[in-house]
C-alpha cells in the first residue's frame, strides 16, 4: 500500500529518535549508579569502563523491547546486573590481584586531603572488596539495596520473594560489617 | 548513623572520573553494535565465498580426474557446501542471552548457551573435520593407485596423507580440547560466581 510505504521509514525514524532520547535520558539519570554497579563486579579500572560500555550497549539493544511490564528503574537494573555477571566471567583475566592501586576512577574527586577523607576512602575500599566477595545473588541484593531500591523493586529485579530479600539483607548487612571489621583489623 | 546507613552512604559516595557525554556514548554504542553486526556479516560472507570457491575448484578437478581420485574431489567439494550449510543452519545461536530476565533465568540461559557451544565444538569432528578428511584420504588413495598403475610411487603419495592427518588432528585438538576447555572454565566461573559459597572471582 503506497501510504504505508511512505509512512514506514518515517515510523522507523520516530522509533530511532525515541530510542536515542530514551537512551540519553537513562544514561544522564543512571550514569553514576551504573558506574558504581560496575565497581561492585570488577576490580580493574579499565574493566569497569569496559563493563559500563557493555551495559550501555545492552541498554541500547533492550530499549525497543521495553514494554513497561516492570518499572523503568528495575528493568534497567536487571539488565545491568545480568550483563555485569556475564561480562565479569570473561573479564576475569585482569583479575582481582591487579587491583592493588586505586585508579583514576577512585581518585577523581581530587584525592584525600585529610586524614578523615583517607579513612573514608579506605573504608570504601573495604566495602567494595567485601561486596565483590559475595555470591552473585547476594551481591545483586546488596547493591540494589545500597542504591536505595525498596523490597518490591528488588523483588522485581532478582525474582526473590520480599521475605527472602529481608532475611538475606539482614544477614548480608551483618556479614559485610563483619568482613569490613575483620579486614580493617587485619590491615592494622 | 546506624550501620546500614553508613554502608549506603559509603557506597553512594564513590567518586568516579567524569560522566560520559550522552552523545559520545550513543556514538560509541552504535559503533560497537555496528562493528559486531558487520563482523558477523563479513564472517558469514567469507565462509560462503570460501565454500563456493572450494566447491567450484574441486568440481573442476573432479571433472578432469578419474576413479577414486574423482570420488575424493567430489567428497571434498560436497564437504565444503555441507560445512557452510551446517554452520548457517545449526551453528549460530542467539549471540547473547536476553538480559531482561531475573538472575536465575538469565543464569540458565547463559549455561544453555555455553552447553550449546560446547556440544557444537565437541561434534566438530563429525560435521567439520571428518567429511573433508575422508575426501582427502580417498583422493590420496586414488592418486596412489593411479601412480602405482604407471609404475611410479613417489614419496609424496605417502607423505601427504600423513600431513592431512596431522593437520586435521590439530584442528580436532584446537576445537575439542583447547576451545572446549576454555568454555568449560568460563562456564564454571559463571557457576561459582552465581552459586559458589564465597566466590570472589571477578
């Protein structure tokens, strides 16, 4: 039909423009959160950037398929976490042993200029290290919780029931604190 | 400040170097996606072209040859077409598991993808290596018989099958041993990341 032949490319253009705008909006809104998420999965600064880009590619590909069954936020976190898990199995070669020095990612805010800031950075490193030592499902629950998602949102992302999430979180919070304390003591 | 809030506050206070500029990221993403699509297209075209060229050349040689040698050339030509057909029909699964699902479903999809790739590599000897290898052996036997008929038995007639065997054995090792071992390592890493008691892999 001629009318369809004319409108089809126009429709495609509108679709592309929508995808483009949605992508830009999501990145503007979630860039820091996605970078924090990457830091929870891989040690190396270059790997984090790679992972961030892989997540961006995954989002770009997933936007046309988003039907609004879940909230946009939980949909985004689900994709980001899944890509992080599959990518981190491949990025393993630049392993955790290489992480020794904090990289540009960690120092970008100008660096510690006081003892308090230094202590805070150390604590943050301990937290990251403890999080990276968790199983994938625990890591996902903790990271989502730390990003401020409530139980129902974590349920949408992880597929766990809210009661399971509550139990898990209380155990994990305790475990993280213990891990941080033990590493703090060990480092002293 | 209670422990939970401190953790959250610590987590959210992570500094990071520069936010990506949206438009730059769009370009980068488009480039990566296009690069991937183009790489797949180029690979498929190369495989098809190579199959057509090999099949055409070997068919020509078959026309000129006789007896067993002709049969060998025909088997090799048919193998080239068969391999590309098999690759296009069974060799290509979805490039990636759909990440828009919960962790368990996604893990299952990833594991299935690994298992599929491992199965495909383990069957390489049947659909990829054996057909042309058999063709080459038949052709070599034909040549040896032809040379024997005219009272010549050059050392090449004995050496070439040995070379083919070594070559195809290397191909078998590369696919079924080396590549499968790499995939199994990645698969078990995924399992330990998802299920391990206290994984710290990545």
